[in-house]
C-alpha cells in the first residue's frame, strides 16, 4: 500500500511536522483560495491561546489593570485577590445555533482562561474595584498609605 493510502485509511490528525512539511511544499499565499483551509494555522491554533492581553499602569494613588475580554460578560468573569496575587478567571460557552451554514474558519475563543498578576505590597486588596464593559475589564486597586519605617544602617570599617 502507498503512504498516501495509509494516511487516508488511518485518518490521523496531522502532526506539527506534517503541517510544516505541507506549508513548505506550497506557495506562501494562494490568491484563488482566500480561506485556505490547508494553512499552517488551521484548527484554531490561536483560539487555544485564550489569554487576555492586559495593560498595567500606576498613578500616585492607584494601580490600574485593563484587560481585553471580548465576548465575555461581567457574570462570566471572576476576580480574586489573595496576599500579593490578583487572578482573573473567565468562562464562556459556545453558542450552538442550528443554521444551514458551513464555516470556513472558527477562531473566536470559547472556554476558560486564567491570568494572574503579582501585586506590590502597598496594594490595598480590600478596596479593589472592577468593571466590565464592551469587552474590556477595568480593575482599579488603591494604594495603601506608606509608612516611613526605613532605618539608616551604619556601615563599619572592616578590621
């Protein structure tokens, strides 16, 4: 039996090596097939990286974390603070509609994500405020008043 016939019979999911080989054998872009189902990045490679990107900024009185969570509603998201770690959890499920429609690509993320941030010791975990609007999660963390507990330490000459 030929190799191609064996692959057809086994119907195994192609390995990363198979994908790279297939990618290298064909032209980089096929203008006749915009959807290109044979692409190296098919099978929703990007959707498995379901991690929200975030911006972190700081003012004199607050720390701000802004995370992109498109498709998630406030009730789909949970934020927890424990000691010096702030964790964001999200869960969404795929809406299954019966339509007479064939998809060429499904890249929108569904499932769960978790993202954690280490907070400085001066973050006031008791007064954290969160808001989710239009797919953007905004977290405001007030800073505790810092006490000047520093102490000058004398450096002696060695003997």
